[in-house]
C-alpha cells in the first residue's frame, strides 16, 4: 500500500492510495475519510476471496518443502541425497517409489536454493543418489509418470536418457505417504 498526501489549493487534504493484491491493482483518491472507507470495503471483499482461493490452491514454497522433507533429504556437495535423519525413520522402510520421489524432491529443493543447476534428474543420477537397482528405478519412474507424480522430459537430438522432475501432485502424494509413516 502506498500513500501520498497532497494539499490542494482550498487547503483540504487529499489522499491517494494504491493497492496491489496479486494481479489486481486499484487506486483510491479523495478525502482521507472516503479513501479509508473505500480501502476497508475493498479489502473486506478481497481478503475472503483470497482465503477461499488458498483452500484450493496447491503450491509449495521452498521453506515448506524444507520443513516437510528435511528429515529425509540433505543437499550435499555431491548433490541432493536421500539421508534419513532420525533413528525411528530409519526403522521404517521406504519403498523404492518413495526413495525415487524423494530424490526428485531433493533436486527441486537444491535447485530452488541455487545449489543445483536444475530440478530434473536423469535415471542414472537417481540410481546413483538412491543406490537402487537401475531396473527398479526405471520401473518406479514409469509408475510415477503414469499417475502424474513425475514429469518426463525427453531430450531431443541426444543419446542421453530422459530427464525427470517431481510434480506438485507428486510432492503432495509423497508428503501424505511420509506423514502416515512418521505417525506409525
């Protein structure tokens, strides 16, 4: 919110207020009382809509991702890795599918932190980071792509394999699965 108080030639004070909320920009001009009334009315109408929109919006910030997955992944000098932090988590077996997804979440976090050039990994990178059998990694990636938890990007004009990245629905799925396991 930006305020600009100006005094006009008749001696009364005019107020100009600009409000930007998302893609919406509004400007209110006039006496302090009328502008205040307009601003309060505008915000009273807009804030509930944003609160409702937040209920159906799914987007993870870097801080949310770190809070959700810090017990499972670490960003090392060698790259993002799945490293279970707590003793009770080590006792709970993670499926190969969960380990593959965790590697992709780790790559996303590392990229968002500026520690890794991309949020996409090749099959060989996932296999190296997870120490899983390459066939198992390939099968789990295919399953995750099929249900929309992972996006596969083929590299054109290259002999290299495809790149994979976690989707928002994949992050939600993994978060729900891991939350259940940590409560058990």
